[in-house]
C-alpha cells in the first residue's frame, strides 16, 4: 500500500490535526519527525490523529529515537495515550502498538532547548483508522484477529496495521503466503549466527586437536651413535 507521510514539525506549526480516512489508502499513514531528520529543539505541542466518526486509531511503533536517554526520566519524548516514549527502539515487526477505540488519538511532543549532534528526536509511527462492527467487516475491509476492521488494501505490506500483526500473517484471513519483513530479518540474523558458529566450532576443535597431538609427540633422539672400539687379539701361540 502507498502511505502518505505526515511530519511532527509541520503539524506543530499548523493546527496540529492529522486527518485519516476510511476504506482507502488515506486510512493509514506514516508519521515522522521532520523531513530533514534533525533534532527539533524547544518543542511543546499536541498532535491530534483524527479518524472518521465512530472510528478509532491504531499507532504502531517502528522507530523511536529520543537520545540521550537519562533513566528513569524522559527529557525529550513523545507521549502516546498518556505514556511517555523515549530512548531508542528499532523494530521491523512494529510489535509495540497503541490504540484508541472510537475516538481520536492525542500525541504530545516535547523537547528541550539543547544543541549537539548527540541529540535525537526521530520517530517512525504507522497510524491506521479502524472500526468495530457487531457483525463481520464490510467487503472492502479486512477483519483482524482482534475483531478490528481495517481497509483490506493494507494487508501483507510489512506494517502492523491491525495492532496484533494479523494483517501480515502468512495464514488465516491475511493469507499473505510469505513471511513478514520482521520474521525474514529474524531468520537472516539466525542464519548468519548459525553460519558463524559452524565455522568457529570446527576451527576451535582443530586447534585443540593439534595442540593435544603436539604434546603426545616425543622429541627425536639426535645424539650421534658412538663408534665401537675393538681391539684385535694376538695370534695364537705356536710352540
């Protein structure tokens, strides 16, 4: 699916409302901090993600980068549904998600007046409008495992639009027939680690075997043999 992008910097400089549609590509979008990916200092603004009437919002977190992070307090953060998010997280599966049921979602963006290359305030959020019916989803909608209805054009695209990843399943209603990017990444990492282990173990075993064999070999006796000294006996006495 094609995702429209919205930027915190632009929203903070306008009315702060990001409108989502329903039943089409406008029902979901990507939220980033700014086009330049720079630290937005001295910001304190509220953003409203506005779905259609009767719809809710699902917000899935792919990237969160608010550094430096001083535990346990967040000096620079984005607040989602009353939860302050800061620190660093990069998750292709977008497992972490938040939602509002039948109402808009409020985000609060706050940063200090600091400068320096170590400061970060980047996000990559995927926002999706959804609705719940007392019956099954409409034909143009996809029914998530958690009973949420989203536009069916959002399935199998590598984003967790349902909030429970069921729109990316290789089986079930989604029937993507392929693994999601997060699962593929996990398999690649696992394969690389297995390959490294298969190389290291035989190498270590060979070195250990060579060392043990070298200890068992006795040094050669290099001493020269001493020549035997013989003395001829005198001839037998003849009377």
